[in-house]
């Protein structure tokens, strides 16, 4: 089957999931066509059965703003015609589901049948889609899709509450390649010495550094832990609008030597293998893919008890959950794990087991394949 995948190619959860999905499908014999404005970040080498189609955005003096929604629809039409796409899987509602619908209608006039699957990831529903100007478009594109999936039960419930009474919204959770995100593959001790030399406890966080991630909370957690005499250090992976504020906070707290800003990197699995605890103090998360990747590396997670995170992190088993902004409680949980080696090892093994048994790529990809087959044969 030929399938088109539309996603944001940037350093973020929806783009990562879409790209990993496409690569997994290609490895299983599907022909996958990525359609977006730039090469997805994880398509770092040539892969059999994968093609990339770049969306070119026209620029005319009369039109002050870029026409990405229309340019994307036009590119989908072109690829569908000449690559004989049978199904289009769009990730993130705005504007991808709208572009997919436009393309489907144009193709139908030429007798070409294209099925559209829309996967909702989070802020397209809980933030961007709530804008009064976007809300009716999001609602329409959801209801006009041939199938809709959400990455968590939390997000499905929010979608049905805020946008549509459509009952047929399936939950297919995010996934992780547990063969790649596996601590035993890497020399974690050596990497740990490079990242945080002399650290008794290595904390780690990875994100796009947006306000919702509350990156500065990770620094305050570190400061509280160090006040208890534990030689902890923090490794921050990623970049974004809140990085400058985080750097200023480190300076004001005198923690520059204990906080390491790595920036955007591809080798997240290797870096996670050097961590003791992963911090995810977000204001909201529809799933928490970063937490799952850490768990697959056997890293216990201390996170906010919000959104879809409790569907991934089991409190008191493979991590701890606290209310957003509760710095002291999150710090106490970290101190508890740092002070009790047996508990840390138990949590570490439970985290790895949860990733393998519930969210491995081998378990989740067949759910998408079954959906595609059902939709295209209907």
C-alpha cells in the first residue's frame, strides 16, 4: 500500500511519532511518502520505501502571508496522483487535516479515491484549536476525516468535549523503539562522566522549551535537591523560547556549573541512558512521549499529574506524579529515589517493563496497520 504522511518536521512529539511511524511502516514493506515543508529531523539517512516530497510555498507581492495550507493541499494532490496514494495520514489538526480534506475533494472530482486518517496529538486540540478563528475548521476537519485517532484517552475525551460528539475516535498511544531506547546498548557510565562529571545524581529533561513544559521548574527542583546535600546535576536537552529564561535562572541561583544545556541533538536514546531520573514538570501533556523514551531506557520519571501522563507513568511503580508547580514534592520524590538504591532499581526495571509490554513499536504499529486496512477496504 502507498501511504502519504503529513507532519511537522520539527523537534517535537507529533513530528517524531509521525516520522517513527513512517519508518516502521517502510521497514514492514509499505511505501511511505512524507509530505511537508522540510525533511523530518529523524529521517537522517536513506531508507528503502521512503520518499520525501517538499512543499514549496509560493511568494507573491500581493499576498503578504504565506499560503502553506493551500500549498500543502496542492502538493498532496500532486503526490496522490502520481504516486498512487491510497491513504493519507495527517498528524496535527492545524492545518494538516484541513489541507487533507481539500486535497481529497479535488481528487474525488477526478475519480481518485483517497482516504484520510487524522491523528490528534495535543495542543492542536487543547490550545491552537480553541482559537475562535480555528475552532470551526478543526471541528469540521475532524468530522470529515475517514478515521480519527488520539494518542491518549485524556485527549480523546477532551476532543469529544470541546469539538465533536463523534464516537468513533480511536486511541492509539504513542510508541517507542525499545531496541534503540535501551540502556544496555550504551556505555552510560562513560557518557555520564562526560555530561555531568562528579555528579551523585543525574537529572535529565528534554523538550522544545516552550512555556507549557515549565523548564525552569527543573532547575528549581535541582536547587532544592542540592540544598539537602546531594551532589545532583541537571542535563537539559532541546531548545526553544524558554531557554534564555532558564539560563538566567541558573545564573541567579548560582547553578551554572550544575546545569548543562546540550541543545538539540539526535542521540536522545544514548543521552537518556546516562540519567538517573527524568523530570517532566509540564503544565499539560496529552501523552508524554519524552517520559516514555526515558522509561524505555530504564529511567524513573518524576512528572506532573496532568493530561495523559498518568496513562504512561504509574505513580509509585515506575515513577512519581505531583501537581504542576509543586517543586518541593517533586524534589522529595527525587531525593527518595536517590537515597534508596533498591527502590531506584525496582522503579527502573518497572519503567523498562512498561515500555516494552505496553508501548513498544511492535505492539503499536499493527494497530495502525489494522486501521489503514479497515479504512481503505470500506
